[in-house]
């Protein structure tokens, strides 16, 4: 096996591990949030549109967050604030309460 095959195998293993973690984590979160750069699971989401001289942008504040990113050491964080000039998709995963 050459270095490229080993790298491909390593990346595939990381993706599988991330997917398995996501499958387990999604059960305890209320929202799935997707931006142009990445996806998140969160229990609270606030999306605020802002009109600025350069155009419209969104400030997205997430609380109690899991970040869908394989390279991260700690994917669970208490808060994330994202600024986006593109679409932000928010999907409720389960009923609150």
C-alpha cells in the first residue's frame, strides 16, 4: 500500500468515526443548522438578519453546540457565533419539552 492509499484510508476512517459520532449526538439536540462552511447540532438557535452598507448578512448564535467537523479535537462547545452572507438553514429535529 502506498502513501496515497494510506491517506485515503485514514480520511475514510475519520469520516466514518465522525458520522458515527453524529448519529449518536443527533439524538440529544433540538436543531440541525447548516451554513456554507459547516454543519452544527444545537439546542438553541438565534438567527438575526442585519442590513449593512455591503448588503444583508446573518448573525447566527448557537448554544450547546456540536460541530460537524472531523479535524476538531473538541466538537462540543457551549456557544458558537457565525456570520454569513449566504443562506443559513435551520431544521428542528424534535419537539421541545
